[in-house]
């Protein structure tokens, strides 16, 4: 970790865009300890077994068919930064800074610094990630070939695919130790959660396009100095459904009690210092927690009335997604879709 190098990369940000992405990559990596990616044979096979078992259980519980990436990527923090920088650039790279500020150079440095802080913070805290590679058409990113579904590999991958599954091994080990829980049990819990997201996108081939369209509208509006409230509400409702359905499946698919894990994670989050709390709010991570809770309450009501199969109707077509109003009144969604 080299904070001086990180600061220098930010201060020398250049180019014509809102953010110097090459500088963000260098600065975020310099500000972040990559962590140890040494895997024991048990850990190597454990990641693969956890994902295979999660796939089997989630298929049984949800009654939906879905695929997983050919290779599961077990990463350190720099790998995660490299894997996600392209997504951030695709989403925000079309925004033009010229004409929007009197001093574009200073604004570019400030924006580059803000993005560096965000990526470095996330790289130190993300545990696992199912990535449908939104807005990735034609960029050639993907996962390594030849390992077979459920395999695990160290490091970032290359090739062509339309989704990826990452585990940030140093973070999983560190957080498990901080929570005083078994690393193997904690890793399995993370694996089940990420596989539930794979099930959602597998059950709804239209979901990626639906999210992409609303992301693009939201970003384009921000680039014009306004907010497309309708697109933002639709994006928030869709993400609430994604997070809530995943929580529903976790409750029914995970092959162990995990209330203690969730409580320890929540207690750890509440105990963060003021700087970490501020960064979480600026990154919208509080919003994500609200999406978990709101979505879970919605799907629990639906599943109580019509089972998981009834809840899975949400992925049949875009029109079946709950509206913002229906998320708080599940009976309205049931009247419209399930009865």
C-alpha cells in the first residue's frame, strides 16, 4: 500500500472526461493492500463445493433453471478493482466535463479522487459478487475457460462470458476472524447468497436489459444536470426485488442456521467509525440495506400466500416486477399478478 503514490496519481489526473480512469485504477490499487491469495487445498475445493451445493439447493427451492460461470474467480482486492473498474467506466464514461465547470481540470481531479476512495473502500469490504456484466456487450471481459461449472481459480480471468462470480478471499478471511466465526461456514454463507443472484438473472433473461436501460437513463439525465425520477424509481424497485428475492431464497436454501451470522454482520456494520459510516452513506450502501429489508418483507408475504413458486412469478416478464407502491402493499401485487 502506497498512499503517496495514490495521491500523486489522483493529482496528475488528465484527459477530457469527467474522471481519469487510468489514474483511478493506479490510485485505488496503490491505496489498497491486495491481501493474501494463498489457498490451501481444502479452501480451493471448498469454494467449488460451496457453489455447487448452493446451485443445487437454490434450483430445488426456487424451481428455476440457471447457469453459473464456467470458472469461479477467487480474487484478492486488486483483482476485484480491475474486474470492476470497467463497469464503473462504462456506466459513467459517457459523461462529459467540458462546459459544465469553469475549471474542468480541478473538477476532474476531485472526481478522480472521489472514485478512488469509493473503489478502495469497496475493495476492502466486498466479500462476494455475482456480476451479470451489465453494459458489457462486446468488451471481451469474462472468465477463464476450461475449468467447468463450480470450479475455482485464483486471480482475475479473461475470455468471453456474460456473467461472472467473484469471491474476495482476503476479505472473507478477515471478516470471519473479526466476527469469530468459522471461515468455512462464513464462506459458504456468502456463496449461497451470490448464487441466489445468479438464479434471478438466469430465471429472467430480460433482467439485465431492464436494469441497463434504467441505469443509462439515470446516468444520461445526471449528465444533463437533472434527475430522471421515473427511471430512478423503476431502478430502485427492480433492485429491491432482486435483493428481497435473494433473501427469500437464502432463508429456504441455506443448509444451516445463519441468524447468528447476520446479527454479527449487522453489529459490525453498526459499530463502524464515523468516517466509514459517512463513506457507506455516500456510496448508497444504506440504501442497499433498505432494499434488502423492504424486498424481504414483500417476498415473505408473497411466499406465505403462494409459496416460493408464486414469488418466482416476478421473473416471468418485466411487467411482473412490483412497483414502488406494491413493494409496500404486497396484496396489490398479488391481486395483479398471482391471482
